[in-house]
C-alpha cells in the first residue's frame, strides 16, 4: 500500500502544474481576433469609434439640456455624473448596434 500512494503524488503535482497553463490557454483564446477598422491605412479599434460617437452625442444632449434650461433644475453636481454614465451607455449601445459580429 505505501508504494501506491508514492506513485500518486507526482501525478497530482503534474495536474496542479498544468492547471494554470490550461486556464491561460482558455482565457487567451478570445484574444485571437482584434476588432478593428482600417482608416487611411491604419487600424483603429472599434471601441474608439464608439467613444468618439458617444462624446459627440453627449455634446448634442448637453446643448439640448442647456437650451431647455433643465441644467438649473437637475443640479450641476448630478450632470457631471450623468454625462459620464450616459456616455458609457451610448458607447456600449453603439458598439452593440454597429459592431456586433
């Protein structure tokens, strides 16, 4: 019986050492495709276009809020937070709409 337990220990140790390699291989499998767009011969990531588009939309929304006078009613401390949150939501929605494969 002591001989059998001696032979099991190296196998278990090998499985434990192989686990990080297996996990890294599974995680890095998603990095094989880089979503990008060619603009004037250079590659730009999709998320960059989504952020630029959301900033442009936020500027338009800010203009509408100032035009209607809602900025005084909403309070300036909440507008800065809501602009950032709205920019993130618009960027993610734009990415889902335009760049979903």
